[in-house]
C-alpha cells in the first residue's frame, strides 16, 4: 500500500506553480532592500526596525500573512503556493519574519479567540504595529512544559500573575507576550489547569533581564511577573484548557523550522567557498573526506525537500499530515547544524569570533560571524520541542510503538 501511495504522489510543481514561483522570485529581486539582504548574507545583527521594515514591505504588498483567512488579510494561496513563497524568501536571503505574532498567536486567535480579541489584535499584528514574544519555557519546565508553575489567580475582572519565564526570544523588543499560566494548582493530569493569557509587556510588575548567549548576542531573556494584573478578557479559550491551545500552536511552530530555502542558499555559499579554499595545494572540494560530507548534506537536503513535497501532496488532497510532520523539524534542524559545522571546517581559523553589531568591521559574506553562528545553531535541535521529543512523538503517534 505504501508503495502504491508513492506511485500516485505528484512530487512535481505544476506549470501554474512554477509560474507563481517565478513571480515571487522576481518580486523579491525588485523589492527586497539591498541593505537588508546584505545584513542577512553577513549574518549581521537585525534590529527591531530592520525586522519591522521587511514586515511592513510585505504587508503593503498583501503578502505578510498568506495562511490567514482572506477576510483578515490572507492571500488565498493554497498550501503549495505558501510553501513556494516561504522557500523563495529563504533562498533570496530575506530577513526572517518574527513568528510569534504572525504564525503563532494569530492562528490561535483565529481558532480560539473571541471576536473582540480578533478585532483588537489581528489588524495590529498584520501591520506590524505590535511586536510579540512567547512565554512558555520556565526554569525546570522546558521539554516537560506541562510542569510549569507560573500562577494566575483570578481576582474580580482580572488575573494576578506571578512567576518566571526563561529563554524568551526577543522579549526585550516585545509589546505583548502570550503566556501559559497555571490557573488551577491541583489536577489529576498536569496538562489540566493551564490557561493561555495575553499580557501587555508594559504592565507594572514585569521585569525583563537579558540572557547573553555563547555567540555574545542578546536574543533571549528571563521575564519575571510580580503581581501583574491581566484583564480577564485577555484569556484565550476556556480557563484551564490552555494545553489544547498550546498543542495547536506548537504544531504551527514545527511546520516552520525546516528552512529548506535558507539551507539551499547556505549550501551554495559553502560549495562556492570550498571550491576556492586550498587544502594541501588543492581546492577543498577535491578533498575526499570533505567532499563526502558535503555530498551527504546535499543528499539529505534533497531528501528533505522531497519529504516536504510529499506532505504538500497530502495537503493538496485535503489529507492533513499527522505526527510524522515532526520529521521536517528533526531533519531540517540537523541539516542546519551540519552546514554550520562544515562551514567552520572549511574556514578554520579564518572564522570570525564575534558579531559586529554596528557594521564597523567589514567581513566578507562567508566568514562574517561564522563562529558565533555555529554556537547559536546548536539550539535548533532543541527549540519547538527537542528532536528527542519529536522522535518519541513519531514512535508513539505514527508508528504505534
């Protein structure tokens, strides 16, 4: 039966899909600002203004939220077109779109939010007027997220929140945070009694402290809540049913971690560099061991792309992929790490040990910030659910083990 499914799958783009890809690629070539493309190529620091500028360019074109319903600004594209657009942006070197509002909170509001919540938050997320972050992980509650202990106690028309979140990406830039909090202490299942709250980061009692990473960058933070007042109308879905919301949101997060287009761009850069880099008087690409490693990554990236197309074919037919979509997260992040490791091997001592924030140091596009980037990419197999957890999901839900 599986062999028959393989035979009936269409793993090629149609003529219309190829035309759409050309349209998107042409528009990106004409409208992606050169300075932003250059920053991405050099792995330079992207400020809040940089990220919002690209967001607003796409919003003006009407392409910022392809997966949203059309009545809220969606494009009406099918799933294949959305995939083509994402990969074209990655390949072109466009700045990443901050996912917390667009790709995480917005889908939650569209499915679980009240009409008032949709009217209040969705237009501002679309226009890039409010910057969001995610309040999930806590000290001691990362992969075992259901063990979280941040408390929210209802007092009249508001909740009082106390606790701590950690590894909170871009919290220092954020206007709002969506949080998982415990509204009921004693439950039979630890997944019960958790609620999903939207919290204004300007609320009295919130403290954000930076966590400086191995690469020297300030990307993540600790966020402390001390008697923070949150209006009851900022509760999403039913009280105590936040775990249902969390699972829905994590599914959206994992669908966006493969980054095939960006990895293809990085592979091309690595191959071009290795062809010019001499090793024992010969180009590095003629070194058998290095060439084998490079070929292995190329084959794995090709296989990942085909796997993506398999899921897209299922979606074309109206069949939603199940737990096996975790394969995209596992292999996508492993390939990203493998590319970073090969880049370090190719460059060796030429790898720059720090990230120039102000652009005052002119590094070339390949060696710039390479060592810090290698350190930073160690995290990719952990976020959005560690790869070990993803393998357990596949074993239990897809293989029945």
